[in-house]
């Protein structure tokens, strides 16, 4: 994908979702959203109370029991009551009534309906009241209400899950928020449970985290530090994105110190773990795009510098001992680490474990993933109980199961949704609401399950160490459970399961298919390099990040996808011929000059194929080119003109050594004047030869005339008058009278 560095889009941290009606109805139905009062709106005034973050124009009332709603005989019951005002009008003071049912809820289905706000599901009686102060616009108001252990309302409660509700009157009617009280059965044997916690870095476009990003994420208040701190000291099962340790290891000695410390801490944790797909890529989208198996990184050579991986320091030669004469062999291996080394996530890693996006894996996906195991390890797919027929019908589903011949790990959907909600809430007085719901669902699950249970805290973002750790503890320390590793959870006989119909996401499958097609084209293009992985490795890692599950439901994902594909096309266009102009060729032999543009940071190997459209020129058909990085390289193509003159069109095409076309073909018009030189030389030769002949003839004739003149003069000396009769004057010379002899003419 990335030749010239593509535009890096840094997304601001997404705030944890607040407690609104829709979210709480899904997990605990512990809040109610009301329309703004039909009163004259007033402007919010400055106030020292907390600022509400709910949707403008709404109010949210929340009942949140302390201790996750667990009340044993002799314990007090304490709840938080909070009212958030997102309107422009002040909410008047009111009195809140707390009511409790004396009959336990019959099933987890009844619990789900109760938490969803179905007040007809159970009979309750008022047990206490509490005044709630006025709530200024845009602020929160919260208060605690406590029932003493000896309160008659708590007396005689047998083990079970009891309905709890808080309500107050308003102009729009009675406002209620439902919750539960859990009285545990401590005499029942605990059920094994696993809590899966993802270790991820959120949505990304680039294949690897940069050094600056790693420094930020592994700082004391960084997101990765919070995640690792939350699981330290727990039995959580870690689902680690291998892109994080790989990003640290590829930097070698240049890696930030906080990141190296974070990686050392991850590797030192005793927790069982499994690797997510690189970048937590969506395996469902990949398989539904037509791939036979999920993609994996190819190479990280593009991201490593040999200078950051110096040779290991030779071990000092040990002193010889009486019992051994062996000496240490110095290590001089300065090679870069292998891909497998870079992707290691630490000890206890279970191979062939896949966690698709929640609720997206259908039977075909699970079956395909189930076939990717090895002789030593059975492949497992992590799925929610809501996608099984038993779970959809309201039953509890054990963790260890099979779908056909494919192994699955089933996590409880109701418990996991509530834990995820609680892990994203910073306010203690709100967090207790979903965590109580999770504990209540777990009470039914432990009573109904025929085997170990599995839950997750979801793939939330920007969660604090406290919020995430509290959610993990709520599940691991809930009454009637005992946390265990993956090995324990999968040790028993799996239960046969059937999956419900799952709606596929055509958009993500189409995106995966398009990315795979782009990668294939880039792979052919990369054959111009001595090491094609410098391009293909980068592309594979980046496309997996773009397919990351953290992008699911994110409105910015289409933009991220488009940016990636645009960067890939820019790479494919980074090498080519510069535009040509018509050229005149005088003479029979001369090199034609062309220019190759290379915007890559690497030298590239090319062959320029040149083809004329007629026989006026003999052209060298193949010219090998090594184009220097990020520059234009001149290419000389020898040509020879034949007799004749006219126009020749040359077709120029760059190809890789494997004959892959690189860039678009170019054409150039050549005006050939090949016979002008021969004709000119011949004409000049004729002229020069003629002049030489004329000069020779004239010289011969002149010599002859002179000789005749000499002969005539000699003959004239023998006759009176000194001139032979009939003698002629030499041509071109004047006749002069003979000088008189001495004494002649004198009388």
C-alpha cells in the first residue's frame, strides 16, 4: 500500500458511551429517557455540580445498587439514585420511592423483561423513600439510600434474584428505573467461569503503531497500561492483538522504554491467553469474501532497521574446569527476528482460537474455522450464546460446545453485554447498574448451566483501569463462580449446538474482497523489488488493520477504507515512464533517451520493452533498467535506421523481471531521416570527385601545352628568326617580339 507515506489520520479518543435509554434497555434497562418538560426553556447557569453528558433535551434516571446488588443475610442494601438533566430547564426536587419484590424472578427471561422496563413482570412493595434535590440544566444529581440489615424489607429473603425498582412522579408520568437484588446460595458448588479480556489498541489505518503512539499508549495513564493493569492479579483470559507486541519488537533497541516495560509485563503475566487476528481483523468478513482461511502477516522487514538489532554480545569464555573443557561459542547472528518471533504474545498461548465480531459468525464461518486446527490443537471459535438456538430461546449455554464437527467457545451474551457497559462507565454511581444486571444474569446461569461458563468484557475502547478492573472482578468474584483458564473450560465433553440464522454484512465482505484484490495486484507489482515483502508485508498489515473489528459500526470506517485503497493505487502508480515527446532521428545509429520515474524508497528492477510499428527502425527490444529510489533514471535505447525516411511510432512498456506490466504503456513518434546522410555524402563525393577530375584534366592539358611550346621554341632556334615555321604560341600566353641581336639593325 504505502510508498510515499500516506496521510495518517489520528482519531480523537472516543468517549465511553453514557447511560442512555437504548443502551440500558439492552443490558439492564436501568434508566429512563424523558422528553424535555413543556415549560419555558431557561439558559443553563454556572454550577459546581457535575456536568451531564447525556443527549441534549433528555433526562436519565438511574438506580444502581452497591456491591453489584448482592445482599446476603445480615447485609445492608445500599443503592445510588441519580438524575441527569440534559434539558435547558431545571428539574424540580422530587421524592424517589424504592420498591422491592418478595418473590424471586422465575427465570433469566423474566429478568430480561424486568430490566427492560416491564413492570408487570413482578409485584413489588415500597420499602423506602429518598428526597432528590433540584437538578440544574446540563448537570447531574445523585444520592445514596441505605436499608439497614435489620430492616423488615430484607428479612426472610431466600436465595434468588428479586426485582427492585425506583420511581418518582413527573409531569410526563411516573419515571422508573429497574434493577435487582441477588441473594446468593452459598451452599451450592461453584461453577467454573472464564472471563475473556481483549488487549487491543483500537481502530487503526497503519499496519503498526509508531514509537510515539506506543509511548502514549504505554504511559502511566495510557490505554494499554490501563488494560494490563486491570488484568494483573486476576485469572482473566487474555485475547491479545499480536500487532501490539510486534510493533514494539520491530523497533529493536529504538523501542520506547515504557513500551518495552509494558511488553515485559505482558510476557510475565501467568494468565492463559490466545492471539486475536493481527489488528483484531474481522475473520467473518474475510471468509465471506471468498478466502479459504483468515489472512496473516507476511513480513515485517519493511519496518525494521539492522542498526536496531546489533549482534549479541559474545559470552565470556569460562574458566576451564577439571570436569569440562567446553567453551562458549560467541553469538554473531545479526539477522533480523523472524515474523513468528515478532508476533509472540507470551506463555500460555493457545493456537487456533478465533473471535469473530460479535454475532457475525454463521454455521459456514464456524465450520470453516473449525477445520483450521492442527493435529495437536483443535480449532475453537468464540461465539455469543444469543446466536445459538438454545441461547436465543433464553436458556443458559455452557462454554464448551460444538457446531457439527467444529469446536466453539460460547460466552453468555446477557452477562457480557452488561459487563461491557459497566467497563465503559467512569462514574461509580452509574457503573453499579449494569454490573448488578451482570451479576443477576450470572445467578441464573450458575443455577442452570451444565458446564463451565464463559463471559467477556467486550471490545470497548479507552476504558480506565478502575472501570475495566471492576467489571472483571464483578464476573470473576460473583457468587457461585470460580475463575479458571481456557484449558479447564475446554477439558470436558462439549455440548452439541445449533446456530441461528445470522445476517451477513455485505459491505464488510465486499470491502475484504476489494482489499484482497488490491493486495494481489500489489503483489505482482512488487516483483520489481529485490525483496517484494517490503511492499507486500506493509500492505498485508495495513489491510488487516482496516478490517479490524474496532471499526465495526464506526461512521469513519468508509473513509478509512477509501484512504487505504487510494494509497494502494498511489503505490501502483509510483513507478512508470515519464511522458515522451516526438523526436527527430538523423543518422543511421543513435540512442534514444527515455526517463523512468521511481517514487519508491527502494531501487527497482525493470525491463523496458520497445516495439516499432514499421521496419524503418531496428530497435533494441529489451533494455534492463535499475531505477534509483525516489528519482528519475535515464534509459538509453540503441536504434539503427534503415534506408528510407518517414515516421515511426515506438510503443514503450515497462515490465518487471517476471514480465508484469508496470505502469501504462507510452508511445513516441520518431521522424526518421536515415537516407539524408547517405545521399548527402554521395552527392558531396560526386562533387568533390568531379572537381578533382577537372583539376587533373586541366593540369594535364597545361603540361602538354607547355611541352609543345618548349618544343616549338627549340625548333625556332634552328630556323631564321629563331622560330620554327608554323609554331604556335602557347595558349594563354602573349607573343613578344624577339630582341634584336647585338649590332643588328645598325647601319
